[in-house]
C-alpha cells in the first residue's frame, strides 16, 4: 500500500521552511541556497523532524572502518554541488568533504544524534583548525607544536597522550551551549541541553579511544569496535586518508558548510511519515536532486520490522533522483547472509547501489527481502 498524502499541517510546515530560506531564494528557485539563515535552519530542523525514537546503542561514533573504501568511486562518478542525505554521526563528514554537496540532511531516529551534530557544529565553528577542534572535542589541552601541516595520525597520538580536563569540559560545554542558543538562537529544549552534556561527557571520558557502545556497555564494552582515532586515520581503497580530519583542507570544507548552516540534522525514522518526505518536497521546490544517500545498515533493521522496509522505499520514491543518485550502504555480515558471488564477506563492507535501479526493482515486486538489496549492491 502506498502512503496517503501528508496531513495539511506537515505540508504547511514544509512550505514555511522553504519560504524562510535566505531572502534571495524563493519557492520557485531552481537552485539550492548556498546558505541558510539561522531561522531557516532551525525551522527545517523543527518542521521536518519526527518524534524521538529508540535504538539499542548510543552511536556516539561509527563502528564502520570500511566506509572510506568507496570514496574514490564516489568522486569519479558523482557530481559536486548536489544534495546528500545520511544517517548517524561523524562518518557523514568524511563523505561530505569528499562529495562537497551544496546541502546535506542527516536523518536519524534518535534525537540524541541531532544533538550530537549540534555539538559538533558548535565546536567546528568555534575552532580555527583541526588541533583546536580536537582540543574542544576531547576537553584536553592543546599540545605544543601542532600546526595545519600536522598529520592526522600525529594529531590523534598527541591528544591520546593528553589527560582530559574537567575545567576545559565545563568551559567548552558552556561555550557550545551559548553558541547554539545565544548566537544562533536555536530553540533547544531542556532535554536537548542535557543531551549536549551527556554526549560531550562520552567524548570527554573516552577521548580518542572512544568506540561504539551498546546500552549497558559504555564506550565499547569490550567489543572490538574501531576507536575514534582509528576511524580518523583510516584510508580509502587506494591508501589515501580521507577522514574530515585527514587534512586541514578537509576540515575547512566542513567548517564552511557548518557556518553556512548547510548540514541540517533531523530526527526521523527512515520509515516514518515526515522527515524524508519533507526533504523530498523541499528539494523538488528547488529543482534539486539527491546525489548520495548514505543508509549505513539501517535497511537491515527495517527488514526485521514487518513492512517498515516497504515504507522506507515508498518514502525514497518521493525524493527527486536522477541516473547518478546513489545509495551508500554498510553491509553487515555476522554470518547472516552470503554475498552475491557466493562467498562470505567481512563483518561490514561498504557497497554502492543506484537509487533509481533499486526503486524500479521495488516497483516490480522484485524486492522482498534484505538479501535482494544486498544482491544489488556492488
């Protein structure tokens, strides 16, 4: 069954958000705005988001150490200046600096992820360079002799050796809160403010050794997930480090996007009624298309929840796409499926898939199980 039209209040909210974009842009504009005003940014966050949902993990950072492998292919096949949709925390930044879209939406079922992205936004905007950013993120004094030319490996090693400072934690948390609520005038709720401290406390406590965690097992819990430092120093399929902290140039690209308010974090279920459909309406109003959609392994969970996977693909059908539009997905093995060539894959691999091709298969009824999605990913 296809979704019915959105309730009128959702449509009006989306329209208001479009009208609130920087004055030079109108509903009939054929290009995306290069910058969103603070008011427009927060209106998109507020009107496109759905109620907070549940996931079993805090997901302070990614647990995928292979997500950079596809960056060369993405850069060779996808145009810059488009639109990016993603899920989760910091791995999106690496894709953003590689693809350089004009606008990005990060959609995650947990409002905590939206809060984490706002904390990142504050610290990135307040920092002149990578070294200052890491000092803020981990609440550790900046070591001497770090410059714009310092390698990311050296940066991570330097901050691993530094001890966290409770005084810096309190100062940085207050600065982030003031930056978001007084400078930008974002309408954070009391729960959001508490969420900022909760997320920041994890980075303070874990430092560069912070890793993915499950509920009840903080900061890794003994599982062999990659640490923050490991993820920042990973490389692509050609041996080149691609993280958003790999070079000062990467960090500056990300900083510009944050300062232009063009990384918009939303609370939304991929199978929900509002977030993805609101993005689709917004993009169509600007004559824009989705360049890349990073789904991580969310689809795996959707196929475990009745017809949630079907609602997700119906939502994707409302997004404007073209022949280049690409899914970026993490395929988690854990012994649960075989790859298309019949072999067993690693615990997680990153694969690409044409959005249009998958939607056509979905409409034909050729998608009935997660293995069908796997088979279309290369």
